[in-house]
C-alpha cells in the first residue's frame, strides 16, 4: 500500500496527505471525546490548530515558490529578447 501511494503521489503530496489523514484521525477522536465527556481538552485543540497551520503554511510556501520561479523565468526571457547578441 505504501509503495502504491508513493507511485501515485509526488513527495509533497504524500507528505500533505499524511498530515491530512492525521488531522482527520485527531478530529474523529476529538469528536468522540466530546460526545462522551462534553468537553475537548486544550491540548487537542492546539494539535488540531497546529495541523491546520502546517497544511496552510505548506500551501503558502508552494505558492510563493511558484511565483518566484515564474517571475525569474519571465525576467530571463525578457533579457534574452532584448540582447540576442550574447549567444
């Protein structure tokens, strides 16, 4: 199963999927605890928020990386268009 997941998903997607699965397991456990006791521990709330921040941070960093790569690629193309005698 692990090899199947690695072959289907890239490394970043595999890591994010593991985080999301961990988040949902924690969420289901928290919902069960809330049904049984009527309260949710502060520690569990912090863990859930941490999962959300991690996934959000990964997404933001991926968007920033894509923007920087696109911008540098566009600038390189502009430089080549202005001065083709360097080749």
